[in-house]
């Protein structure tokens, strides 16, 4: 079917770099021979239309017609940078031949690389951002740790001073403590009414009983 690209036409070689110093010293790089230089690298598909044209004695810059893989010089800044586009030319359709871009390659000062895909570039950028964020939080935690320890030491020092002075350190009452306190007060009042005393017993806020004479 027109428009479909075979799944095995492009191999991921983004981790590979290739160059030929002897060839570069002999011929250099320019628009006329950059595809010939690229054809010696492992990035080149020897079943492409450019190679079919070369076998017919034509320059690789004029790929043979027909369905298949083609390479095109997309942009350049000679002699340092050349960008090649790998594409797939589909069979002729009613709307004319369709072309799908498969990959990009760049030659930087004689070294050939496969350009990463947009997805791979974004994923690498996100991983780098996550690493920087985690490093920032780790540094911030290390900077705040002495302040947290200083606050804990200050609270312990205040408690130790209270204990050394012989003062009772107030304790926050829980709901169960308040309920028990109310039951104790009610029982004491009941007993005092029975014995006829005029004293009233109540609980002080600090949890101790206080006797008031009426």
C-alpha cells in the first residue's frame, strides 16, 4: 500500500560515530562528494536509490527513480557542517509520489553522527531536568539540616532549664484526661456534700486539686 514504510529501513545508530581521516586528507568535503563520503559509513543503506544510481555510473546526488530509500543533502555550512536527510519515496499515487522522512544525519568536521529523534531529545532533556531538581532538593535539605538540629537543641535546652529550676513542666491534657478530671471533681463534690463540709474542691489548670473554703 502506498504510504507505508518498511519497518526495517532505519536502524538506531545514535550512539555511533564514524570518520575516515585518510579520505578527508585526500579529498576534503564539499557539496559534490559529501554523499560519496557518507556512502562509506555504516549509516548508509546500500539498497537505496542513490546507490542504484551510482551503479549506473551516475552521481549519488541524482538518485534513481522508483520506490525506496533516498539520501538528500538538506543543509550545509561547508567545510565544517553537512546535514543529510534520509527519506523513503513511495510508489506513485494519484496525488503524486509521497515522501516520508526517516532520519537525519550530520557531518561535523568530518565525523558522521545520526541525529536523535525529537522524542529521544525531549526524554534526555527531561531526565537532565529531573536530575537537576533532585540535586537542588538534596542540597537544600543539607542546608536546612543544621537549622532543624539547632531548633531541636533550643527546645531541649528550655525543657532542661525548667526541670533544673524545679518547676513542673506543663503537659497538654488529652480528651481522656479532661473526662477523667471531670469525673474526679464530681465524685469529690458528692462526698463533700454527704459529710456536710463547706469546702469545695476543684481541679487547677495544671492538673492539681485546689481546696477553697466557702
